[in-house]
C-alpha cells in the first residue's frame, strides 16, 4: 500500500524541539523521509536502529555517493532509498528488490520525466517541484497504471499538496511545516487534513469505519472516525473517535481504559481507517473484556499472563521460580529447544514449539521485552539485504549431528553428513577465511593458555545425556522383545524394510562376497600384516615369579570367549574396521566372533565387509546399527549370540549404548573404550613438506564434519605458514568431499609454536587419536609423547597407512581418552588369569604374615585356613 503522506526530516538540522512534528508524531504518520548525506549516514543508521519497526517506511535520499552506504541503510531497515540512475542499475544488478529503491529524477521538465520513467517499474521521485501544474499534467498523462511517484515541493502549500495527492502521488512535506495542532500552529499544515484529503467514505453519514487493533494486529473493536476525531487523536496521542450517539468520543475518559495512539493508516481503497493503539486498563470493550471479540488468545494471552505474573506472581509458583532463577530458565530453554529438534510428528512439533515459545517469552518478559519488540525485530530482519551466514555455532553442530545420527546406525563419520555445518553451496562461508578454505590460526606466544585450551576443545562435546536418554528405550525394547525389536529399528532407521531376519549366519554365500581381484588382494595383504603384528603380541608362556621360596605366582592369558565387533556402515564401506577388529580376535583365539553392521536400504551388506567377516571367522553378521545392534549383542536375542565384550567405533548412539550396557551388571558385558569423532594432530617444523602436511590434515578432515584436525607448527615464519595454508586450500578444492572437509575445517585450528617441547606439551594435553610427527629426528621426538592413540613417525608415514594396511590397528581412543586408554590391541581380546601355587614350606614362610593381617582385620576363618594347615592352634 502506498504511504499517503510522507513527513520529511532533515537529519542535519532536525531536532525534537524544532517546530512541527516531534518523533512521536512522526511515528503516528508512520512514513518518514529522512535526508541522508555522507556526513549523516551514521546518524541515520543509529536512528534506524533505535526506531526498529517504529516507522512503516523510512526513506533515505540519494545524496549518498556510496553504494555501500545505500546497502547499509537498506539493511538497517530503511523501507526505500532514493538513488541515482547509475546507482539504481548497480543495485538492481546486485539483486536488490526494486520495491526498495526509488529513482531520483534528474530534473522535472516533462521530457526529463518521461525519459526517466519510460521503461521502468521503479518508483520515481521528483525533487522540489515548483511547477505543480506540469507535474499534475504528466501524472494525468500517465494515468494510474504507473510506478509510484514521490513529490517534494519548493513551496509546500496545502492546495498544491492536495492536488498532487488526489492524483495518487505521494507528497513529501518537511516535518517543520506540519502540525497536529492547527489551533496552536495556524501557519502549519494539518496532518489530519492531509491524511483525510483523499479518504473517501462509503457511508451515507460520511463517517469512516475504523478498525482498532493492538500492535500485534489483534482486532480490539470497530468504531467510526471523521476528520475532527482524527485530528483530536493526533493532537492528544490517544484513541479518539466519533460516537454516533455522543459525537467526539475520547475513549476511556470516564472509565480510565484509555488508549495510547501508536499509528494510524488508511486501507487500500482509502475508505477505512486502522488505528493501532496500546490499550490501557481492563480492555477495549464496555464489557471489560480485552477486545469486543472476547479474550486474547495464543501468544497475546500468554504475554498478558506472564506480564501480570511478573508484577505479582504467587511466591513459590513455577512462574515465580522461572523469573527468579535464570539458571533454571536457561536450562528449560535449552531442554525444550532440544526436544523441539528431536520432535518428528506434527503433534509433537506443535507441542514442543509451544514449550519453546513459552520459555522464550518468559525470558523476554522477565527482561522487559515484549512480543511487539520481538515482532518489530523480525520485520526488520526480513528486510535485510546483506546475507547472514546462518551457520550453527560449532558447539551446536555436534548436537545437531547427534540427533541425526539415530537414523543411521552407521559410522559417526557418516551419521553427521546431514549436520548443519555442511556447506550448502559454494558461497556458504563454512570453513572459509577470507575466501579461502583455511583453519583459524593462533600464535601460542601471543595468547593466554586459556585461549589455546578453549581453541583445542573438540566439537560436539555436550549432548551425551540427551543421547543416552534416546538409547535407553531402544535398548530396553531389544532386551525384552529380541529379534522383533531389532528388526523394527532396522526397518525404521536403515529403511531396510525387506529384511526378515536380523542376522546373516556363516558360512556366508560366495555370491555375497563378489569382489574385484585387486580389492581381494588388498584385503588379504592387510589381513596378513595385521595378523603378523598381533600374533607377535601374543604371550607364548605364562609369567611366573617365585616371590618367596615355595611361593609361586603366575599370570596367563585366555581369550575372551565371545566378542561382538561393531563395524560402522551407513553409506561408507569399511572392510578395514572389520579386519582391525576381527583379526586380533581370531589371533587371540576368541571362540565366537559376532560382527554387527547396519545394512543398506536394500538389506544388503557390502561384499568387502562380508569377505572380511568370512576371513576373520565370524559366526554371524548382525544386520543392525546403532543402539539396537549394541543391545542385541549385549543381551543376545533369539538369533544373535550374547557376547562378553563389544568393540569397535561408532556414532554417539553406539558409544552411548556401549556405555549403558557396560554399566548394567546384569548384562555382563564390557566394552573397549568410549569413542568420539575422529581427529588428527600434525606437528610440523621447517623440514616438513607443506604438501604432505596439508594432505594429512585433509585425509582426516574428509572423514566427517565433526572431525577435528590440528596443526602445530614449530618455528615457522609467515612464508612457511602460508605455504601450508596455500596447499590446504589448493588440495581441499580438488577433493570430491570438499564440503565435508570445509565442515571439519570450520572448527579446526593451527597453533604456531616456537619449540618442539612446547608443541608436544600442547599435543599431550590434547591427547590426539592420531599424532603425526613431520619433524627433524621424528623418532627421537617420540620420547616426548605422553598421550596419543597412535603415532605416525616422519614424513613417509601418512595416517592413511595406519588406517588400512601397516598392521597397527586404527581403532583408537578419541576425544582425549588417549590419556587413559590404549587403542584396540591383542590385549583387548584377552583377559589375564593369575594363579598361586605354594609348597608346605612356602606356606610356612608366608603364613605368619597372612595370619597377622587376618587377625588385624578380624577375619578369623581366614586366619584358621592357614593355622589349621600349619598345625598351629
Ligand atoms: C485520491 O482520489 C482519487 C479520486 O477519488 C483517486 O483516483 C486516487 O486513487 C486517490 N489517491 C490517493 C492517494 O488516495
Ligand atoms: C551407570 O549406573 C549408575 C548406577 O546405576 C547410574 O547412576 C549411571 O547413570 C549409569 N550410567 C550410564 C551411562 O548408564
Ligand atoms: C622464512 O624462512 C625461509 C627459510 O629460512 C626464508 O626463505 C623466508 O624468506 C622467510 N620468510 C620470512 C617472511 O621471514
Ligand atoms: C606348583 O609348584 C610345584 C612346586 O614348585 C611345581 O612342581 C608345579 O609344577 C607347580 N604347578 C603349577 C601349575 O604351577
Ligand atoms: C596391536 C595394534 O593393533 N596396534 C596398536 C594399537 O594401539 C596400541 C596402543 O598404542 C598399541 O599397543 C598396539 O600395538
């Protein structure tokens, strides 16, 4: 709708005290035109910010030389900016909507005007018109089927303004020439008169139907106005109407239920007024209800309730607690937001969204912020022209991926694919710094230890409680309903609805293991190397120690009888994990090996994994992922054997499920270690090849957006740092998984250190899963390594060899657990039994000590077991 009247202010000399309209009056009119120059642009921006949404339209004029200033004004909420022809072309080419722009005509002769507006649909402005008749003539010539026309006057006189208005042009009049009180300022133009100049009543009594609403647009009631009541309303700043019985009607004058005028406008065909007011007292209706149409509903009702509770909440009531305990409120907002994220059905989403709005509004009201303030903000944001990033902050990205992960029982690396930080397009800034794919850089000598520590935080460290809560019911279902429950989850999460059995039993048919010869050979090579390395870890004879003459203690190993190996799946093919987990189990001599992996949607498992399962002698493959697979192996089902230990990496759901089952004493199952997203830390000095360093960082970054890669440089100068960064940017852009890489790089960092000791101290504190040493005398540096899952020594040892074929396992502690845990190794598949074997003399020698300690502990039977044998009373 075209603004009927524009009040112009000149920021250079406008002040509240000048004669004419003050700021409140301006907001009644709603449409303000501000002359903005290069000198006053900052003033205009702050004016806009303070008046967020106060004015329906706020316009700037084209004495601005800079396109950036124009953009800033639009972004800050200016409804339209008046620009030159050149600026117009430039802005339109930048996809700025044409209804945000007004073309300033270079002059106001007929030819100039016709020339300027032919062929454009953009609104035009003609400045300081002297010859009103001429403008009138060409407006008539164009008829009403033309762009909006804004007109300012050399001499603003009522007659010329009205003539132009009647031709549907929009007059711009200096605020100083306008008044809301003609009695006091008889020289000035009456705002009421101008607003009503072109209003046309469709009623025989000439009154104007007037809709009264609150700021949110809720209709409060219906009344009538005429020019007199409009003028009184503007003058007093209150709701003033025309009562058909009583004449001029100052609403609330006797009852006290007054209304503050916020603004007034005409509808599209100028026959109905809308008054936007702030209702005070009991309400609008004579029945003392808030509106003539009954009670408030929805958010308005909630807001009223909260506002009244804030003033007088019954002590001890929940709302009072929320107002008084910011920590509780914070926790509720976070909790409800998470629940909303996890909701799936329409009913759940509506339910959870309502909760989020409830707590969010409580926060607002407690801080004196109203819904109207929030909505003004929304409106202001909706007209921004500069793009917002829209990415989630890193701390929240992991949480987002966690919730997604439940649908793919697969590898963490796969499960996070849909995470918020995967760049959606080339111009998405994730992982980019100054237009390049680059990690954030910190010079350790210039930062506090706290800053460095914070920078080394892993992504997605929160969420575990939530995940555990999701896993519990799944585990319970599998525990109580066995195969049926496992199948249901597989149908639901992996979409493998054709599956009728949750297991594939050995011997696996050849048809499921059809592999290219090269792939088969590669698996065989890896199998043999892993076998050799783990066989060498085998203890061929027990450890025997004679602690005293005749007292022999020994320790010997026995395989864990039944092991369950979790092989992440999803869309990734991970035969290497099957080998890394399965070979040591076979070397150790585990009697039963069960492998679990999520099937693809067609119910199949990749041939590589089946072949690997076959090579390690697995008795069955459980076709399930996530918590359901873990539960099936921990408790056993009709067709899945119960196991004694579960090993293998997985997403947060697998990890959480492993923690839950290992914590259940009735399950009788242990786990290898807690797992988290994969990570690498590369230490590089001047001897390192920048291309190698970058390739190692990227080979980890491509695992998933929640991977983290850290580069610690030792004594490198700017040129050398730039060389690594150049390589990273260059190589990253050539990778097929560049989007995932960018997601990971977004929360990855470079630390610029001076010495190798400093670098290793930082690394030990971080305790990386993979540590790559690309430094001079790398093997000596290993002595400085205190915490790491696996170390890759020297420039010829990329992490990839460890991932696949060197022989070391790649099932390693992540998330800083390298401080407490080893990676999977043969020891993970065996337990150690100790034994003691005494001769009579041996018992005689050690017996007095035993008896004395038994006496001190008052365990008489213990003492007697010795004394009896030794024939002592
Ligand atoms: C003013 O009134 C005329 C005649 O009724 C109408 O054509 C025109 O659209 C109106 N203009 C405005 C701005 O209301
Ligand atoms: C482990 O068990 C204890 C005691 O039953 C419980 O408090 C704790 O929350 C459990 N932890 C997990 C991860 O289930
Ligand atoms: C960095 O060191 C290298 C090797 O010593 C040298 O060639 C380069 O000029 C140095 N760059 C800067 C900016 O000091
Ligand atoms: C127990 O000790 C005796 C005497 O030292 C020895 O002969 C025997 O082999 C040992 N047995 C075992 C199982 O260690
Ligand atoms: C045996 C194996 O698979 N490789 C290594 C896995 O990690 C632990 C901890 O570093 C090593 O002890 C194993 O040798």
